[in-house]
C-alpha cells in the first residue's frame, strides 16, 4: 500500500530507513558524505517535502519525497529498505507519483555511479539532461520527464 507519511507520528521509522538505504548508496557511489545521511528529525520535518511511503504488512519499505512547484514535480528522495531491493518498490512509488501528481515536468537527481537508479528512471521515461561534478569526484546526473 502507498500512502502519505505522517511526519510527526512516523518520523523515526522514516529516518531510520533513510539512513539505512542511503548508506548503501554512499558505498555504491563512493561518497560517504551524502546529505541524507546527515538528516535528523527536525531537518526532515522542516524540509518542505511531501513524503509518501510504500508499506508491506504495515512496515515502511520504501519512501519517495517530492515538492510540486509551478508545474514542476521535484522528486527529492527515493529510497528502499535494502532487504527489499529489486522488488519493484521504487518503481511503484515513482509510477504512483507520476500518475497522481499534477505536473508539466518531473525532475530528479542521483549520483552518476548509481546505475540501478538511473536505469529505473530511464525505464520510466526520464531523460538525462545534465551531469554535474560536485566535489571529491562526486558526479550527479539530473533527469527529466515531460508529462
């Protein structure tokens, strides 16, 4: 089941899952200082993002957060519990938001070395629009989907 996450009553499972999932991405892209690993309860609650979760047997298994500004859907975070990788959870969350949120274009960014994420976004019609070099060898790609 996919539903909105209550950032007051469900914040701790969200934060725990985010740290667990992004730790795997940090290893994958060889960048241990990913900003999501530094989040805490307050930074998540004050992010301005809307969080939706994929629940399996009432347990949070995946999360997508977004902002919708001026017809642009900005996908801020997408992460899945590592024990549930490769089960279609990230794809289900992306499909859900693309079908339910009004937008003219959707944008997302991920590490250039995160091949599984890039493959998923491309599978759903996203196109790489830009590659940026940030710091210490970290490279990010920005992808876009037109509605």
